[in-house]
C-alpha cells in the first residue's frame, strides 16, 4: 500500500518550502543586522570625536557643548541601578521562590496563586510610562496622605536636616545663626545676636542703623556687621541620611519606580531558574529527612543562583536604559549644584541626558548625545560582562 505522505512530489514540496523559509529568515536576520550596523556606525561617526576624559568627568553646561560632560549622569545612573537592585531583586527572587516552591494545596488558594501569576505575566508587558505615572502617585505624592512639598516651604515630616538662618554682612561674608523654628522663614535683625562666620568662628553680630554708621576701612568689623532691619533667609544643612515624606521628585522615588518596572522581569526569570533545577534534587533532599524549606535553601537555591544572576542582568540592563519613568517621576534634570549628596536630591541619568541633548537646538549637543549613547552602550556591556563572569565562576564552583 502506497504511503501518501511519502510521495516524491510531496517530499520535494516540503524541501522547497523549507528552503524558501530558510532564505526568508536569513534575509530578515541580515536586514536586522544591517540596520543595527548602520545605526551603530552613525552613532560612532556623530559622537566618536567628542569622546574624551574631559567629557566623562565634566558636568552639563548650558549653551556650551564643548565643555559639557556626563559625570553626574553616570553617577546618577549607577545610583539608580543600585536602588533598583536593593528594591527589586530580594522581593522578586522571594516572590519566585514562594510561587514555585510553596504552591498551596487548597482550592481557593490555588486560584489566588493562579491570579497572582497571571498578573505578574501581564505586568511584564506594561509600558514603562504607566509605571512612571504609578510612581508619581505612589512615591512622589504618596497618594496625598502627606502634605505636598513646595520649593519655598520645608517638609513637615523629615529627618537629617539642620536649619539655620544665613545673611550677608556689610563686608560680603556669609554668616549664619541657629533657627529655633523652621516654620518661621524669616525675621528682622534689630539687635545684636550670636552668629557663625564662614570659617566657623562664633561672634556677636553687630547691628547699625544706617550704612553710613558702619565701620570704615576695617574688613573684620565689616564682616561682623549688618544693617538694622535686614531679613536673613532660611537655609537647611542636609546630611547624607536626609529623608522626608512624601518622597517628592527625588532619586529615591525614581529608583523605586524603576524597581517596579523590573520587578516582573526578575520574578519571571527567577521562576525559570527554579524550574530548571531537576526535581530529583528536591526529592533526594526530602528523602534524606530535610524539610521543604531546608531543601529549598540548601539544594534548590544554590543550583538556581546562576539563573537568578541572569535575571538580574536582564533587569538591570532594562533599568539603566529607561528614560520615560525617570522623566515622569523626577523630570528632565541635566545638572545639579551639589551633585548627589543624599537620596532626597535630584540627579541626571544617562537616558534622560541623551533625550534632552538629542532635542536641543544647539547642534553640538546632538554630537554629545551620540557620545553619551556610546558611553551607555559600554556601561551595559561592562555590566553584562561582569555579571556573566560572576555567573560562570559560580557555575564552576557548583560543578
């Protein structure tokens, strides 16, 4: 009896279709690779000549692309990645362990488990700008549970800030004195009071009625004298652990928002790493008398650690290149006066800097944007290379 599915004609048709499909796949791959090569070549041609050590260690200067740089943006991107890792990796890996290793047996709990898993899979495909809007609501304003922070008013709930009054003397020196109540923004200086000069020396600040009554040709006295009725301004000395509620448009709010962006990626990648661990290892540990948690802790987690690292690589690679959530939460910051001194400050990051420079009317900043893209690509390659190296060494240790 002749076999219909093995006739020479049908065999030839299948081979020809396979050949056509293979050629089509090669053409598509070649088109993608060619597009990538052209894009990279355009970036290197545009920004390659602008790369220098000065560019890496300088800060943004308005209307001066020749002297501008990305040092603050590099520091801000690294700080953002650290915040993401601290926030998302423990929560994501812990969630994956719970979902994969401690599945409930109750019917209703299994339904809840399935619903959580479905939502995690759906969240992985949500656009990052949606997370940015969520970050503005949850972290910047904290659902309006706390008073909003305005530029001229100190936050109601804060720690790590030392408020002082400061003012300029007749000699041009800046002096300051204690502030007993931060809600009292200013007052009139009508009588002598104890003050501290820019060198930290304590002295009695002198008050004169008119500028004509000021001491002449004595710079020391001029730096210790002010005109009666002058109003000092409120100044806050913020320590590195400065913190306030709500978070406002700060690097902490942006970092937590990026943590939400990468959290589904970390969970899904960690689940795949746990599923790759052979079930025989779990059964052997349980058969030797270990509890379920002991089996997970001593057997499953060490075997799944390389997979966890892979998930962390993918998550951090996405976080360092995200611009939309940072723009929504912290705004388009290009430079700050004091840099990143605490988590309640603002900071530029590489993706936002590239976005702002690429849209600038000054042609020089377009070249700087291309140079910053090269730096971002190198940073991604370094991050991935270091993580892959750590992973391979860990696999050798386990092997």
